[in-house]
C-alpha cells in the first residue's frame, strides 16, 4: 500500500485563495485529473469533499473510491465512506486491499497525515505566476 499526497500549490506555499477558490489554469487542472486517475482511491478532508461534490470534481477524476475524514459521521454512500481519523482511513485502505491511494487535501487533512507520518510520496504541481493568498499547505 502506498499513500501519495499530491497538491497544486503556489511557489510560496498557498493552495487556495481566502474564499476557497483554486484558480489554476485548465492545463493544471487537466494534469491533476490525469494524475488522480492513476490512483485506486482518494482520501479527502470533509470541507474539500463537499466543495468537490458540489462541482462534480470527483466525476472528472473517474469517480474513485473516496474516503472522507470527518469527526461528523455521515451515512455510507456506494462509493464514498466517512471515517473519523487519518489512521482509520489507512485501516480502510488496507482492509480493501487498495494498493495506491491519493491524499487530495485540503490543508487540514494534509497536515494531519504529515504529522502522523502516514505519507509515502509527496507531489506538487506548482503554479508560480499567480500569487494567491490565505490557505497554506
Ligand atoms: N490546491 C490544491 O491542490 C487543493 C486540493 C484540495 C483542497 N484545496 C483547498 O483547501 C481548502 C480546504 O482545506 P481545509 O484545510 O479548510 O479543509 P479540509 O482539510 O478539506 O477539511 C477539513 C475537515 O476535514 C476533517 N478533518 C481533517 N483532518 C482531520 C483529522 N485529523 N481528524 C478528523 N477529522 C479531520 C474535519 O472535518 P469535520 O469538521 O467534519 O470534523 C475538518 O474540519 C479549500 O480552499 C480547497 O479549495 C486545495
């Protein structure tokens, strides 16, 4: 099992604007979807999951099996499961024999995985021509 954290970030370490926009170019988004499709599952923080769901972002990634980390338990959907912690997310990945999962943000979720030393690989798409502010990786 391998866990890869992959994020789009400005060179100075911002991952979104203060109102949660991620104003990357079409080419950057396309590259992100291509990368995301190589994984068997995606792990998301509850806020990012809600944002992605609203704009059908998961569809563009081919509707991967999705694990949402949240302290608020939610009902099970067919392809989406809610867990209470990063460690529980890892447990699900192992139980389902998933070999290759993407940690897809946002900042809080990524920080939790980093602090608990649960990441095997780290990847960035850097977008340096726009200096956006607020959400730091
Ligand atoms: N640039 C990129 O590649 C990229 C990718 C994804 C997201 N983003 C941006 O990131 C921002 C969202 O990030 P965020 O930090 O605000 O939110 P987030 O990490 O997406 O979600 C935070 C929520 O996830 C749950 N959570 C996270 N860590 C947890 C832990 N260790 N244990 C239990 N629950 C945990 C909690 O949910 P509950 O409150 O339900 O307990 C928490 O409130 C948005 O602006 C989004 O656009 C950028």
